[in-house]
C-alpha cells in the first residue's frame, strides 16, 4: 500500500467516523425530542415557563 492510498484511506475513515458520530447524535436528539416532557415546562405560543431551578437560573 503506497502513501497516496494510505492518505485516501485515512481521509475516508475520518469522514466516515464523523458521519457516524453526527448520525448518532442526531438520532439521540430526535429520540429525546419525542419523549413526553412531563413536569419539565409549561409552554404556550408566547413563552415556556420552566418548573426546575436550573432552567430558572438561565433567565
């Protein structure tokens, strides 16, 4: 295997790993988004009112 082939293989593996990590993160975000958020916040069209101290600290 020459140096050019190794370089292209390294670039391909890096891109594939990046895509896998991005896909995994997007999948986990989508799964979390679809979970029912009981007791997390009361939302209407104007604003969301959080029910936890950590979210109140962000105001």
